[in-house]
C-alpha cells in the first residue's frame, strides 16, 4: 500500500480511513513540504505560503477573457491556475 518514505503513502492510508487525524499529523511532521496541501480531517501540510506572490497575479487574471482562446498553463506545477 505505498512506500512509507513517500508522502503519498500516508495520504493513501488516510483516503482509506485507516489513519486518524493525529496519526496523519504525525506522518506529515516527518517530511519537509514545499506546498500547503489540504489532506482532509483538518490536516494541512506546512508548506510555503505563496499567496502574497500569487494573489496580485490572480487579481489581474480575473479581468482576462479566456473564453474561446487557447491557453498554455505553464504554472501548473505551482498550482497558480487553480
């Protein structure tokens, strides 16, 4: 059921309902995190806070009309387009 050295291991366990929030928090604490990820049950990984950088970009993008256009998402690895 996954590799214990990989962060996805405990996420898979959590999705099957086998881990309590306390167990999940303990597993999260074993890793360094780049992104903040909501794992459910009130557990969020302690990644970097990019909102101060992304919020102004999101605000400007609100006024861009994308309908009928082709868009290349080059920032998906950083979750900017979400």
